[in-house]
C-alpha cells in the first residue's frame, strides 16, 4: 500500500511538472514568392538571427528564440522593397513569418500554439 501511495505521488508530481514547464518561442519563415529571400530577425534586446537563402515556395524549420519584441525584414532577390513586420513572441508559441506574393511583396506573422 505504501508503494502504491509513493508511486501515485511521484506520478502526480511528474504530471504537474510537465504541465507547468514552458518552451521557448520558435520562428520559421515561409516564402510564398517565386524568388529567393533572406530574412533578418532582430530582437529589441539581444543578437540578430538571419535565415538566409529561403527559396521561393518553401518553409524553413523552426528556430527557438527568446521572448520579446522582434522585427522581421526580408531582402528579396531583384526587389527594391524590403517588407517588414514587428511582433511580440511568447513562450509555448510558434510564429511563421510569411512573405506574401503581392505587388509589392508584403509580410504577415502567423501564430499558433506549440
């Protein structure tokens, strides 16, 4: 009986710990254009992250980042316009920076739970 009580307590604590843990936010880039793009992700505090050579019609893998304010800027091959978006990241969320196929190209941020 003592073993069963001990096992129940350990199981309960494990479930609580897993439910309370937070994951860092993640960002990826989806390029809806038919041209290659380089995306610079600049946080309000910290180091800039570059996701380069994103081929047209592709989506990158997620990259873990810190919580906070971010600015995404895309440099697109043979385009003079560099679309920009500012957004706030939070733990346990995934963010997709979408370069929209428009004239001129624009950018939006999609957010989803991890």
